[in-house]
């Protein structure tokens, strides 16, 4: 693979966007390779958490603008479709994902980070959706995911102005979960991932499904899905282990069964 690098550090799977001289701008090849890289982590049962980050000074400065002149109506549609389907796929995998935002997360780069479950950013990072300045608008799911994450007013402000905001401001409005100095970013993100890796995977998968699907359902349908999911978790070995461990005053060892 040319545009990404993958590294397995069991139980963590790292994916590095790897076009540092282009600030990890996302092209069609990266979309294809990201799908392959994520799949590799999804089907490896030793990998419990996936971290996506960027090589060099950016997480990603967005879609590769240098290719835009080649796009026509049809190829733009196909590019948008493949990018959006990748983001949907990332959002809906059963394993937890963390975007480790090491620098610029702009346009499609921020849309990728928003498709992850958790965002941990370096203090130096800048985030934004500057597409409006190019005469376009976010096309990898940003118009829909940003409003769900931070609410309509701030989402419109970011998309209509195209302004970049600091990691601290992003934390204040709920766009990132945590901000740390760049020097601690990798270790803090690893620690967060290791904490998630100890949790029961079936509960994680169900929480993700209930939150991601439930948000667009009438509340009664979401609540019924939640009740039904209880039937699933109560049929798992991990539920027996979790309850026994509590009663026996020991740490639970979950197996994903
Ligand atoms: N694409 C291509 N190349 C990029 C790039 C990008 N998004 N961002 C940076 N680069 C390149 C620069 O051109 C430069 O290349 P050389 O000049 O060295 O050849 C190199 O990366 C280093 O960048 P700079 O020299 O500009 O670095 P600075 O530190 O001075 O500035 C910056 C960093 C992030 C402020 C600046 O590079 C910048 O403003 N970049 C553009 C950010 C941006 O506008 N991002 C949004 C992209 S639009 C679609 C679906 C989705 C999308 C599009 C279509 N379909 C519906 C079809 C998504 C759109 C976007 O994401």
C-alpha cells in the first residue's frame, strides 16, 4: 500500500495516512487503501481498537484539491460516493475507532475524523471545513455528521465561514473529546485505546449500533432496540464474567463471547 501504513500493536491496530508531502490529502487510491486497511483490522480478532492518524504535520488537509480539475459531474459523484461509503463503513464497524488528530484536520480530513468514534487532538491541531472557499461544500458526510456532533448553530458557522478553529475550541464545542500536548498525543491515545480494549466487545458493538442507528429512529424504535439488545448481552459469557467479577471483587476478563 502506498497511501497508508498499517501497524499492528496488539490489541491496537494503527493506520497512518501516508502522503505527508501533500498533508495527507485524500485521493481515490487512499480511499481504496483505507478500506483495505480497515478490513485487515476488522477481520483480525486480536485487534480490539483501531487508531487512525497522519504521518507528518497533518492528520489530513482534506480531499486532494489537485485532482478536482479532472472531475466531471459523473466522476465527482463517484468520488463522493466512494468517500462517503468509506466514512459510513468506518462509523459502523463493530470495533471502536479513534482519530488521533496530530495536526490539520480539514475538509475531508475532518470528515474522516468525524466518522471515528473518538477524537483526541494535539494542542497544535487546527480543524475546519473550508470547502466553501473552493465553491463546494463537505461531501464525505460532513453536513450530516457535524450537526449531529455539535448542533446546528455551530455546524452552520463552521461550514458557512470555512474558518479553522483550534483544538481547544473544538474541545469546547464537543468536536474533539480530548486535547493534549503533541508530545503526549501518542501515549495518551494509546492509553485510551488500551482502556477500550479491556471492555467487552459485544457491549461495544451494541452501544455503537444503538447510538449510530438509534439517532435517526423515532425514540420508541430506538428504545425497543435497546431493550432487545439486552437479550443479546444477557446471552453472552462476558455478562456472566462481568457480574461474577464484581461479586467476587476481582477484575473482569472479557473474551468477546
Ligand atoms: N489537496 C492537495 N494538496 C494539498 C492539500 C489538499 N487538500 N492541502 C495541502 N496540499 C499541498 C500543498 O499544495 C503543498 O504542496 P506543494 O506546494 O509543496 O507542492 C503541500 O501540501 C504543503 O502544503 P502548504 O505548503 O500549503 O502548507 P502550509 O503549512 O503553508 O498550509 C494548510 C497548510 C492546510 C493551511 C494549506 O495547505 C491549505 O489550506 N490546504 C487546503 C485545505 C483545504 O482547503 N482543505 C479542504 C479540501 S476540500 C467531494 C467530496 C468531498 C470533498 C470534495 C469533493 N465530492 C463531492 C466530489 C472534500 C473536499 C475537501 O476536503
